C-alpha cells in the first residue's frame, strides 16, 4: 500500500526529514502566508534554480492576500498564487520524493493532505559541445549533455512535429533513473516498440548510470557484433527517427541508444550526409576495404610465410627469409605479440591526456617498433603487416572490439590451416554477420535481397534525390520521398 501524507504540517515535515536523515543538502523553508496559513518548502540545494524559487514561489506566497476558504487550499495556492510553469498535486509520498530528487520543490500546507510539486529544476549542465569521438569537418557541431531533458529539447528542435513521442520510464531500484523512449508515431514499428517496452520492464537492478547498462540487457550484451547503435549527436538521432528507428535517452549520460541497428551502419559516418555523394561513397567503400584489411592482413601474411611460401614472389620471399633470420619467436608468437603491443599503445593513447596521448601513440609506436626490429625481436615485414592492420582498424571505430578479436582469431586459424583456415574463419564470420538480427529486424536484409533502392545507402551513398525509400526496418511508411 502506498504511503500518503496527512493534514498535519509538522508531522509531514518530520516524515521527510526522517526519510532523508543525515542528508546535509536537504533544505526546508517554513513560512506563514494568507493570513495565517503555515507552509513548508522542501528541496535539495544545488538541484533547484534559487532565483526561480525566490521569485516564483516564495515571493507570491509572502505577498498573498488572506485565504477565505472559497476553494480548496492547495488549488487556491497552485492556481491563483504561484508563478511556477508546472504544478502537480499529489498526496503520494513516493511521487513527492521522486520529484524532489529530480530538482523539483515540494510545497506542504497545514491542513491539506495534498502536496504541490513545483518545477524549479536548475542544475548546471556541461553545455553544448561537439562529441570528441564523433567529430566532423562539415555539419552540426553540437552534442548531447548528461541532462535528459536538455537532450530531448535538442531532438525536438531537430524534429518540430507533433508526431514525435517521448515516453518516460524509470529504471534502477535505487537510482530511479529516467529513461525516455523517443520515436515518430507514424514511422516506428509497433511490434518493435512492444518488444522494447517488455525488455525494459524486465530490467531489475540497483542502478542505471549509463545507457550501456540498458544496451547489454535489451539485446546487445555478450554479442560479437553489437545490435544497438549509440551516438552523442542529436542530428544522428533525428535522422534515425526519420527512418523509423527508436531512440533511448538515459538521464545522466550523453550517449543515446538507437535501434534497430543495421550492420551497414558500422561503415557509415555522420559526415557522409554533409558532403557530396561521390566522396561519401568512396569513403564508405574505403572503410569496408579497411575493415577487411584490419582483420586479414596479419592472418594472410602468416598463412603465406608458414604454409604457402611458394606463392610469394622470389625477391619478396628472400627478403622475408632474411628478415626472419635471428628472430627468437615463432611467426605466430611474433604476430600475437605485435597485435597486443599495438592495442596497448592505442588504448594508452586514448586514455592519456590529449597532448600526451598523441605523443605517446606516435613516438611510442615509432621508437618501440624500430627498437624491436633492430634488436631482432620481431621482423620488419610482420611489423608492417600488423601496423597496416592497426591503422586500417582505426577507420572503423564502431567495430574496434570485433576487429581486435577477429584479428587474433584469424591469425590462429591461419597458423593452424594456412589460407584454408583463414578462408574457413572468414566464412564463419560472414555467416555470423548474415544471421544478425536487431529487435526482430534482419540487419543485413539489404545485402541478402538487394534491389535498386536498398543498396542506395549501404555500400554507397547516392544523392538525396535518388534516395526515395527508407531502410527496411519498419513497414509503416517506406517512402522517404514522394
């Protein structure tokens, strides 16, 4: 049974003080207005806008005329006195606690079993800035913040239509985190929405502090290739909603989840749609080629020098044999050691301060690589193959984790079975990709059933005038252009 407040102001104040016992930032402001009506304001310091509380709540109450009792006290205060832009009436203690914890001010009145929650949110945000991991040379330079309401406003500014829906749910038994399901009513697939709501309602954990807490539990955790998209850019979210996708905005993080997620999105860049279609198509084909090189270069090199040495041109074979002379490790151990070293340098460079990180990744790679070759710890051709693989992997940041594991797996397959093992590994990867489903949607349907329209924004990006259909992720309205 839900607890409710009583009519005694003193007891109600005591109830809230007991709930937040020991909390030093809880503020209570008692006052008398309207010819003898006692009241108390309850809020958290730092979460409310002090000017709003003073001018829109305290000042109207202090200057209020005498209460004559023609209307219920709570209604009289909320409708005739206060200047707050949002006033809610509730007697439920849980609702009051949730409102106060989210930056609202609670107004309790003597003799009334109804409290007023007033919208006085005023916490500071980081402000608009371009996401570090999604920079573009052309296009919008704005990114999401940690405040969900602020992020929703940025999405709504992009999509100024009443068709936009934002459903609110709360997740986390202790954090009570706000999560908003955003979609366009006329485009989003109702079956996908129903599946998403069911998976969100099944989440039962103490706290949700980031969108990844949710992504891992609604169909993306533990999978080799991710099933959910993520972005910090409002223009990307708006574009996804216009194609029938659904976005999850989580309070406390700038990362927004988008779903369903097609495999071709791994090779798309935000900038593809802000530059010419020819250049965008070329860049996209280069990313696909870079992905194949990133996972294949060390494996193919190892397969050739281990099992198929006769396939190498004679001058190159002699160069490889000379370079391998004196190296104490096997080719397999040498390749794995270099792959792990490159990954360590990359991870360290990402997590170090920006200036130091750049110097570490460049100077560290040059110094360590040159020293290793001169000391005959590794061979120069292997170093070149791994470096080529690592550089190509940087072109597909959305596949960084799969690239690292696939690189190692294919190296192992090539060492065991040569080119046959490598081809077997690539075949298994292709089968895995073709079986990816994201919230009931085939993530590679455009490749399995190609037609003139489905390929216009997958392998290449054609002009907007020729891109007449949306991706096949919903059945409501596939026509992008009439």
